[in-house]
C-alpha cells in the first residue's frame, strides 16, 4: 500500500510539472507608511520680562501647529494621502525659581500619534492582474486603518489644544531668570 501512495504522489508531481503549472508569487502588498514623530522641548516666558500678548501669541502659534486638519473627504482617499507627523512636546513655563516647581502646574506634556500615508488605491480592472481584487480588498483594509489612525490623532490633537488652552503662563508679574528655566527644562525633559 505504501508504494502505491508514493507512486500516486510522484505521478501527480510529474503531471503538474509536465502540464506547465507553476506556483505564482503572491502579489506585492501595500503598506501604511508612518512619518516620523517630532520631539520638541520649549520654554515660554509668561513673566513680566516678556509682553503678555507676545507670550500668548507664541502659545497660540504652538496650538495651531499641533492642530490636526480635517481628514480629506473619503472619495479622495483613492488617490492616496500624505502622512501627518506625530508630536511629542514638553512646554515649560518660565518663572523666577523654576527648580522649585513641583512640575505639573509649570509644564505640559503633549503627545499626538502620527497619521500614516495611505497609498493610492490599486486599479481593479488591470488587464492580466489575477490578484487585482485581492489587492483592492487589502487596500480597503489599509484605508480603514488610516481612517482610525487619523481619528485617533485628531482626538489627541484636540486634547493637546485643550491642555495648552488651560496652561497658564501667568507668573504673577514676577521677572524671570530664563536660564534657570532652561536648566529646569533639561532636568524634566524625560518626565
């Protein structure tokens, strides 16, 4: 019996080889590509050493930079999209004795995940591409992952803006020794 099964298997292999059947390589798969994360540490002076309007304008400019724009309309995603870099930021408030701060009230930590670039949708009606439908189905999964990542980053951006809006630069009119704030920023950068 064993010989019969072995010869059947050998005959099947020979038949496939003679009939010209060959194993096709699987189609190349598209992937989401994530842009880098920006790491930023900054000191903003809200003391009497700096004009209050200027300090608030710096804070507003930072918030605008962190704002994730509205996601492109879904019907345009077929053309692909660029990624949006993520951000890790520590914003530290200047005061006259920053080393004495307990931390939380005098700095704010921002974290926003990156949004990946979405590749263009593959052509479904490509002549001779037997994997066209599989590639399209895989791209649809990528699109869903892209939308989920975009929504998450947008929520993180909104939280960052709320945190920065609530972050007071008021030091009670005291003047600063800004070099002490830079020392404190370096000491707390890993917090």
